């Protein structure tokens, strides 16, 4: 069962993390092999391991990502 609201909030936060890290979708894909467009679209759920990899890449933590959710 999907929680659409939660998925969309996580997508929004991941986009903010990417923008604050001053990274483009292309640059992130080349360096992590993760399609951030899919993660940030909020149209599907993403694994915790992918979210952790992106958080580390952006210099953030999973705690920051999930705080207040």
C-alpha cells in the first residue's frame, strides 16, 4: 500500500537537497547512476538504499530527510 502524500514529500525534499548541493540531474546520474528525475517526480516509491546513497552524495542524512514525517 502506497502513501502518496509521503512519497511526494520525500520527492520534494530530495529535490531541495539536490538543488542546495548545486547538482544537476545529469551530474547526479553520472556520479551515482541514479535517475533523480524519477526519484523527484514522486510518482513511485524509492528504496531506502537509493535515498541513503543520494543523501550521502548531497552531504545530508536520512534523519534530515525523514525529520517531521
